[in-house]
C-alpha cells in the first residue's frame, strides 16, 4: 500500500508505545478501505506531550489516539470535550479541527459497544460488580451507567482509590471490600475486571466464580486474550467477553473522524489482531 503526499495522517501517542495494537488495527482498516492515509505510533515522553500536542496539527495530523500516561494531560490540553471525556476526566481520542482540538473518551463507547454486541442492551435490572479503580475503570463505569446500570458495586485492593472513584461518580458507586465478593457474585448479572491482574507479566486474578449463577463476565485485559477469569466463566456456562472487543470498538469513532469512513469490526480484523497477540505475525 503506498501513500501520496496528500495522505491523511493520524497516530497514537504513548510512553512506551511499542506494545500498542492501534497501528495494526488502524492500518488494517486503511488497507481494507483503500485509503490514502497513515496511522503511526508516536513515542512521546510525558515531559514532551504538551509540545507534541501543539506541533502535530501543524504537521498535518488530523488527530490522535492517546494512551498511557497521557490521557489526563490530553484532557487538560484540549479546547473542548465530549460528555464521555467530561464523565471520566480522561481523553483518549483527539480530533484537530483547524486551531481547535476536540477531546473525546471513546473507551466509554468501546466498552458499552462490546456489551451490546454480546447481547447486553440494558443494565437497568442487572446487579453489576466492577473490580479495579484505575484509569480504565472510569471508562468502564461511565459505560455501565450509559447502559442504564442503577448502581455499580466496586471492589478494589486500595480502598482510597475506590473511594476516589466513588467520589467522582457519586452515590451510584457502592464500595465493598474484596472479602465481600462471594456474596456480591451470588446476585450479580455482570462482573467486569478492570484490574491488570491476569495480564501477561502480572499476578493472577484469583476469584472463585462459583457463586455467580448466571450472566456475563467481561475482562478488559487482552493479553492473554482468554484470561483465566474468562476461561473459568466459560467453563461454568457464563458468557465471556474479552478485552479485544473493547479495544476495537473504541478505535471506531476516531477512525471515522480522521479518515471519513465508518469502520466495522469483522471476523477477519479480529483474526488479524489475534494472530499478532499470539505472536503469529
Ligand atoms: P491502572 O490505572 O494502573 O489501574 C490498575 C488497577 O489494577 C487498579 O485498580 C489496581 O489496584 C489494580 N491492581 C494492580 N495490581 C494489583 C494487585 N497485585 N492486586 C490487586 N489489584 C491490583 O491501569 P488501567 O489503565 O486502569 O488498566 C488496567 C488494565 O486494563 C490493563 O491490563 C490494561 O491493559 C487494560 N485496558 C484495556 C483496555 C481495552 O481496550 N481492552 C483499555 C484500557 C486498559 P490498586 O488501586 O489497589 O493499585
């Protein structure tokens, strides 16, 4: 695939960035739709992010995905924010429009969409349990409320971080201790892991899902694709949703805004990314 001097440009900024699947994901769509466009990884150290943010539109970039550790800095730097960015205090997608930068948080859409695709249309009458209170938990919690969850039962190792998240979202978050999990799971219809536990190189997430009699288990960790938590869920007949679904869906709004095509999640795209995750490419 060649590009011309008029190619549309976007990229993903992070530190480090070498592990990011986003260039492969956007590159797949660019090739699939035959676009004159490029999406590149941008390794930007925290102290250089503000300068890069100013320079990129001048270099012709239409926008940017932003990953760790820049999501809060991006929130502060943009000129306007969508509701999801305001709800989470973080920006993961920037659209440069002339001299203005619009900040969005498409993790919220991405996680909600992964649930909708799995048949979860409304959470109005579902008891929801979330593990973790880090950066990703904010997007997940906002997505759960967007699907009608009345409350979220939140469990995190560090109580202060759980309380900070509860303070951000208000009384709809109910904080519990880790020891309360068996009881919470006995009535839960949805469990979401937003901790990094279970990820390659991290300690395992040791939870017994037996008290959970029905429903859905989502794990936003996607390395490995089938985490031990999801394997356990599938084994006992619960629906399992992996983190790759969220990752692909969160990329769709940015791609549409920068390149003018609404991309879709196809089996062949998923297969392409799975082969990269499994080291086959
Ligand atoms: P983060 O801000 O660093 O938060 C990490 C969370 O994991 C915190 O709740 C932390 O608890 C918990 N944790 C870490 N080590 C733990 C341990 N040993 N025992 C108990 N809890 C532990 O990270 P993040 O940005 O939220 O990302 C979390 C995970 O989500 C990562 O694996 C990331 O790759 C994944 N993610 C996936 C997507 C996607 O599109 N699928 C998007 C974003 C993130 P404490 O508060 O107690 O430290």
